[in-house]
C-alpha cells in the first residue's frame, strides 16, 4: 500500500486505540472503587493503604503511560513503526497494571493478551512476538507471586499446570494473530496493487502517449473545473490554441514519422514554457491547447510568443533550410460563459490568425 496512506491509517488507529484505553482505564478505576466498597481483594491492610495500592497507584501508572503515548503519537518526526510499538506498549501497561494489581482474580491474569490481539491492527509479526514475550513474562510473574510460597506438593503441581496452560494460551494466541497479520498484509498488498494499477490506467487514459501531454478528454474535464474555480475566485484564465501551419504538407513531403518529430518538438516547448502557469494538452492531430490559470494576459502572451518564435526558428534536420510555423488563438474566460463558448472563441481567434497569413497570434475580443 502507498506508504503515505498506510501511515495515515495507522495514525488514525493510534488515536482510536488511545481513546479506547482511556475508556478502559476509566472503567477499571470505577470498578476499583466498587470493589473497595463491596469486596476488598486484600483485607489485611487498612482502608488508606488499600486505596493507595489498589486505586491510586494503578491510576497513576496508567495515566503516565497514556500521556507518554499521546505526546509520542503527536511527534511528527517519530517513525510510524516506533509509534506502533509505543501504542502497543501503552496497551500492555494499562491492562497489565490491572492484571498485576488483582493477580488473585484468575480471569484477569489473561487480560494482557489484549496486547497481542491489538498488534493485529498493525500487521507486524515482530511486534506480535515481542508482545507475546512481554505478556508471558507478566503471567509468569503473577503466577509466581501467587503460588511461590505454598508448600504443598499438590498445590505446587497445580501451579506448574496453570503456568503451562498460560504458556499454551499465549503461544496459540500469538500464532493465531501472526496468521491474521499475514492475511491482513497480503490483503493490503493486493488492494494496493489493484489501486496502483487503477491509478496507472487512469493516468494512461488521460495522457497522449506520443507527446506526453494531457489528452482531449483531460482538457475537457480541466476546462469545466477551471470554470468552476474562476466563478468562485474571480481569477483570470485563458485558453490558447496552437495549430501547426500547413502540417498536411509536412506529412506529404517528409513523411508521417518526421511529422511526429515536428509535433513532439512543439509539445516539448509548450510543456516546458507553460509548466509554472498552466497545463498543456493535445487536443487532436496538429492542434494543441494551453490552459492558463490565474495569470495576466501579458504573461500569457510572453509564453505564447516565446513558443511561436522558438518553433519558427527550430532546426529540423530533414527539412534543409525550410522552417515550420504555428498559429495561435487566445481567449480569456468571460463570467457566465460555457466551456464550449469559451473554447469556440479561442478557436475563432486561431482561425483569424490563419486567415491573416499564419505564424501569428490573435486575441479574441
């Protein structure tokens, strides 16, 4: 997938996960207070110590993790892969605190597995592996804390059995997420490939293959968009139409392959000289258009005349001392005018240039 698009998608997921963790931490904070009032996990300490150990400290750790993650996400120069790790680390800390604090509640020991599942968002196998290692480490610590001091052999065996079950659960979960990662990555690459092929095809459909200029279809679409823009902004826009004089004679005398050389030479001049002020198009045959946007007529005429005179002086090796000229018609957009009427005025100006002797530019009134 295009890297920019993927980075934007990952950034959106980062923020969504960040907000989700705020909700989860808020819910755990409320539940902690409910447990304090209804059922205390640890009855061996006083109320003040219980609040600090089971409510305040977990909340502080979660708040620190969420804050660090937020500022790192907003750091523009940070690598997106590193951000994935930081967001996953935030999930691990926030849910790990719950599991570590209430380790005597067996179901909560598996809470950090949420971290492994979360890595599927980023389709990163390495991130999944490291998350699995971290989750397994926290589980081992929790199980050891709970059972290490128990002396009965049967209980010790239960402890070993529980630990093995946890290892199996984490391993299976990591394997499943890694499969999901591969599937997601393959799907993303497939979508990206289809998108790139579609973009390439659309680009090819909009460009004349011989000259590299935009084609007639592209010009008509651009003309409609330009009218919308001019109507909104009031900017000045011009259509300029170039036509190679006596081009049929060039083809008949020197051949169509040399005629193509003439066309390419003119198109190259048009593209280079208009690139900062407009777009160049091949309208059809030996007729070409430059659409100028938000520019004064004097600058338009400078470009047009520069192209016309340079083309007149251009040396074609197959023509000996003969030269080739082009004529041009220019029309400024008039408010409320249709695209067809605008183009027809430029075309009429071109016709006048032809009628007046060719090799000249005529501006539409």
